[in-house]
């Protein structure tokens, strides 16, 4: 509640706050919690099979004179109190184990949803930070071309430059405006996506900057962590165990069942006197032939187990491949960022020199246009690589945590 209160006051949000809000607000999490509660109720229902079944019944019947013979009265009241207890039923025991496994599966699925949601929030958040940096770049670019237009306009009025240069400067100024508006529009669209994911009505200006975080990329350790900690893989493995337990449940139909019962009964005789008595015993049941129904159930369960096993193996293969691709991407982006940073220093100095040369009348306008475009493109690419690097790191965390 304090988190939401502070958020409503500031209308700004950090990445950690966004993740926390997503976990509290997202429909996927709420649906997962409902499935967990359903699984818990299934456990209670399964356990009911080994608990004593107690019943109390009352019956009133009126018998005509031709039926009311001996000690039987016309108005008959019957009260029966009965207890039934399962002594041995393998199906019940296997059903309880299966229900507990299903509860574990649902818990892992919830964790998997949380991990996926966390990655989605991070990716959207980093995309917004990238677009914010683009907006800042294009605002500076607009100021530059606005100042350039004023300079060219002054020179044109003084008769120093031809009209074509004035029109070129005006065109570049207008393009800078359009570029800035496009960046702002994309930023607002990304903001709406984040609002939708967090289920919030108002949100603006995510806090933070994109940075090149140094992380240890030990491939062998990461693959081991994937196998041990990946929530999707663990949920699939637990589902495989559940399919195995379901097969054992179907095979339990071949076992006999044994139960006991005890009852106490009282009813009225001819003289409206209450007669009382009790009974107890055991019952043994073994199904000899059921038209191959059990065989079909077992065969279907075995096929489902094979299906789950293949799904698990394919998922493990896919996740390993995705991890490998992510590591390759991170390595490639790191080298590209280093190259871009080196080029940026050169481009910035070239832009400064061409701008000064143009003001002094030594260089033409095209040289300035090329220098500014080169610097802008390099800086925009640098921001894009920072976004891709952080997004890839978020995916890496999703895979191995």
C-alpha cells in the first residue's frame, strides 16, 4: 500500500517498483494463485477417501393393513447411524500423491509466470529508457539545426550564401522537428504498453539510465544454472513426474479394495416400541473384468507420459540453444559498443571542426550536414546497443535464475 501511495504522489517509477507492481497487479499472477488454491482443494478432496464416512438417516413410512404384519406397525420410523472406513485402496493413496504433485506443478507455474513477467517489464522499461535518450539526442539535434538555420538565414540576408543553402538549412531544421516528434510518439506508445502490463492508469518518466553492466559470463556455470534453476524447465520436469504418478494411479485399478463398516439402527415395532440393533463387517472387492477399460486407461496414461517426456527434452534443448544465442549476442554487442565509443570521439570532434569551419566560411554546408548526421547516427546506434545489451542481460537472468 505504501508503494502504491508513493507512486501515485510521484507519477514516476523505477525498474524495481515496476516489477513489484506487476507481480501484485498482473492477471496472470492472480490466475496462477487461483490454480494453486484449486490444487489445494483437490488435495483435500483426495484425502477424503481415507477418512471415515459418517452418515445419519431417518425414514418414515406408512404401511397399509395388508402389509403391517407381525411386529410391524402402520407408522414406521427408522433411524440409521453408519460409519464406513476404507482400509486399503491403492487408487486413493496414488490420487493423494498425484494431487500433491499437481500442487507443486501449479506453484512452479506461478513462479514461471513471475519470471516471464519480470523479463517483460525489464524489456519494456529498458526500451523506454532507450527512447528517452533518443528524445534527448533529437532535442539537441533540433537546437543545433535551429541555430544553423539562423546562421544561414543571416548569411543569406547578407548575400553571402545562395537561396539553395537557406532552403537546405530549413529542410534540415524541419526534418529534425519531425524526427523528434516521431521519437516522442514511440516513447508514448511504449509508455502505454508498460501501463497496460502494470494495469495502471497514470505513469510517466521511468527513472534510470542504460548502462554497460559488467557481468561474469562463465558458459559452463550458466548452463548448469539453467538446468537447475530455470523455472520453465523445473515446471516441465514436475509435470513429467505428475504424468508418471498418473500412470501409477491408473495401474492401481488392478488392485483389490478393502473396507469396513459399522451401523447402529433403531426402528418402531407394532406397538410403537423402538427396536434397536447394530451390525458391522468388512467388504472386499476385486474387479475381474471390466471390458478392457483399465487397459485403455493405462495405455492412455503411458502415451501421455511419453508426450510429457518428449516435451521436456525438447524444452531443454530449446532453452540451451536460446542461452547459447544470448551469450553470443552479448559478446557481439560488447565488442560493437567498444567500437562505437571509439568512433564517437572522432565523430564529435569532426562535427565541432566542420561547424566552426562553416561559420568561418571555410567549409560548405554539406560537410556540416554529413558530420552532424554521422555523429547522430553513431550516438543513436550506441543507445540502441545499450538497450539490446540490457535486454539480453534480462533474458539471460530469465533463463538462469
